[in-house]
């Protein structure tokens, strides 16, 4: 007798919900304690609804003062504006805890910060200054909240969006699920989700706008006017997040023009009008912060490094050495950070999935546009100390053609490539340091020699008080075990034990 299909199958929506929860948990678990510049503005917005970050003056090299306007960050405010909401909603417990710690220190008469055993002098100096101002706990909790309730769910939603797109391409929930896992954890999406980052936000938002215009398999029943309006809003948000978004906004508009042949003028006007809403907010921010609506923050900042002195505040036009570095530098190159994406150009040889040529062409136009743009920005020379960042926005656009090639490979080879990519990406998310040693390979070497890590445990283990309490450090293995149990029961519920994913 032929076997009957399992009576217990998760619906597509059920898979998507569980996938979102899985990614959120794993991303939050790999929270990194880096206090990036966007956190200061987000905290100021959440605390005082103010664009000024005077309270944090001198704590970060990317904070600067303009006479008569106070202190500000030298970047667009979009990421900070988005992250300020979860911070504001969590102030009800953050503020009392911060006050309690400050009062405890005052009562004990502590005046000298405890030792922080970081290998970086600037990190030690920052910790000492933040401790002396009573800001160390506040900034640490702010970074945690912004990652757990902003970056992690945004990236999880991006993975779910990729799941639906891949389901359309491969016509299989099982294939779409496993490939979306690769997208979320075998690409720089995993690494960059560890901290608040405008480049990764741009990736998710622009890909959402592209998907709305594309509407694969007419998945979305919204009217075309609504899709153009929301896609324009996504493109405008990309500019609010970072000025590289101008390239993405332009390509998104051109793609929409070619994609939809009916009522082109009307839909284009809707796209432009909605795109201007976030851009107007950006101009308002620049006017209130610097006195001029159209000049970017970088125009007003003082010269603190030689890269700003050339061109227009560091923008000098494409440079061959930067074009090479963005792709193959051993510390932040796109194709060394994620070798899986090297498969993408070969997708033009694949005819199996009847993939639309227009979409595939624009995938590579997005890549070329950002690659050329950032090869002309001198700030790219400073990327060595943060790992891959600038080209993260094109990861979703290269990932789809890359996995089309991956699925055409022999199964054993495809499995090997996937496992290697997952392991390298996980090592990068755990260890994170690419500035020293072997660059991108250093996390792999460290994890193989010293075992599994979690970024927050690494930071806490460097603090004097915790080192005395836990002289042998804290192992992440119990946390991994608990997480594995939670995810096991998420996917294997009582009475609903199997689905087409063969879990």
C-alpha cells in the first residue's frame, strides 16, 4: 500500500512564524556589545526627543560639535530614529536600574573605574569615561534593547521575506526553508545583526521595496498603486538611513518603471511622492542639527582623519584599489566574508527555474551600483576595523542568483558548500574581531582552538569584577543547550510532529 502523506503538516504561514521566532532567538543570542555612533542619537531621541547628543560628547570619534548647534553624529539619522522606539518603550526598567547603580556607586565612594581588560586602548578609554560619567550601564542596556528588539526582529523578518520569495522560485516549502536558513546564517546578515547597523537595515528595507514591485507569483493582492507607494517609501527610507540609499532609490525607481507598463506616469508620481516623505525628514534633521537642509553631516564635521581632506568630504570617485578591497580584502571583502555569493554570476548559465531575466539583471545592477559608489568613498579605507559593512545592502540581491547555482550543483557538493558557509559565518558572529591576525579567517582559527563563544560573554569576561567572580570565565554551552531545547519544541509540537520539512 502506498504511503499516505503525513496528516500533520505545518502550513506555509506556520513555517514562516516559526522561522521568524527561530531567527529572532538566535540573532538575539549573538548580541554584540559594541556601542556604535547610532546608539547615542537613538538614546537622545528616546530620552529627550532631541537630535543633540551633548550628553555623550567625547565618547566616540564619530561624535562632533558644530558651534551653536551642539554635538551630533556624523551619519544619517534613520537607524537611530528606528531604534529609539524600542529604547523608549523599555525605559520603564532601564532608568530605575541605571539610577540604582549610580546611587550605589555614590554611596560606596567609588571614584576609579574598574579595570577593563580589552586588547584595544580606545575601548579601555571609552569604558573608563563612560563609567566615570555613570553611562556604562545605560549604554550597555540601550545597545542590548536596540539589538534584541530592533535589529534581531528586523533581520528575522528579512529572512521570512526571503523564504516567501524562494518559495515562489523553487515551488517548495522545504527548499525555501533551508535556503532561507542559509540566507540568515551563512551570509553577513548574521554578523551585522549583532549590532545596530544602518547598512543592514537598508538591505532589508530596499529588498522589501523591490519585492513589492516584483510581486512574485502575484503573492500580494494589494493594488499596484499601493505597492508603488510603499516601494517609494522604502527607497526614501534607504536615503534616510544612509546616503548610499540614493543609488538604491534610483535603481528601485527604474526597475518599477520597466516592471509596470500600465499607468507608468501615475505610479511613478506615487513612488516619488512617498519617497520624498523620509527625505524631507532627513532635510529637517539636517536643518535643525546643522543649519542647512541639504548638506550631509559629514560636510560639517571637523577634519579628524586624512580621508576627509580629499574630494568632497571624502568622496573622490571610483578607485581601483577600493574596488578590489570591497570584494577581496582579507578583513572585510564581500566574497571572502561570504564565498557563497561567488556563485551568483554563474546564475546566467542556469535555465532550470525559468527565472525572469529583468529581475536577475536588476539584482546585479544593485550590486554594481553600490560597489562603484563605495569604491569612490574614502571612508571605505576605515572598514578594516569593523568587518564587512558597506556592501551588506546588496547581500539579498546576490543571494538569490547564488542559491540558484547552488541548487544546480551535485547534492553532496551543495551540502558541503552550505555547511562551510554556515560555519564560517557563525564563527564571525561569535568572535567578530577581523582587525587583528588573519582577518576574516581569524574567527575560524579562534573558535577551532578555544571553543564556542558568545560576544557578550567575551565582553563581560574582560571586566574586573566578573573576572573575580568567575575566574575561569563563563561557558556559553548551557545557553546554547537551553536555546536548542526551546527551538526543538518550537518545531516539534505535541500532535504536530512532522511536516514537509522532514523535521
